[in-house]
């Protein structure tokens, strides 16, 4: 199985792993197929630079730990993900383009998305496989 972490789960993994559920912690310990979308890193970079996300370390250190400590692989957004994004039916009121790109990546690339976002179960009927943190 291939797992894709959403942005919040990624931050918790690096900054506050105690916020991860036992199921997610087990997956992180046992799986070698853990991925993160480049869109999550883009979102963190933008929001950290604007002061909307606070990190305990520098963004550069955060990214290094991501790959060195956890061996997480980065998934780049490609045309198929963008086409899925375009056709995604959005939950009314859920306008976050980063979320939609991450969801689209998970659907199109057949990842199991790990997220604590209460909006994400809506997308299961569109093919999203989800583990709730």
C-alpha cells in the first residue's frame, strides 16, 4: 500500500508526533511507501513565510528531516493530477486549492490519504481512499 500524508499530518509527524493516532504511528513505523505531495511543501512554505504556519525549526531543516529521518518520498504534481483536480466535485464551502490538489493526487495515483481534515470524507465517493488521523 502507498500512503500520502496531508499537510497537517506531515507537520504533526515532524513537529508533534504525539498528535498522530496509534494506527497512523504504526503505518509510519512499518511502511516504506510513505509519500507527500509537493503541494503540501508548497503550502507550508507559503504559509510559513506569511506567518500563518509556525514551525519549531527552519523550513529548510523541516524538509531535510522529512527525507532523512522518515525517508518520505515527494510526489510532484503532474498533468493527470491537474486534470483530476479540474474534474473534482468540491464539497460546498471547501475552497482550499491545496487540499483539492492533494486529494486529486491521492485519487489519481491510488494513494491512501492520511488526514485529520473533517472535509476529506466527502471525497471518498469520488474514489478517495482515506485513513483518518
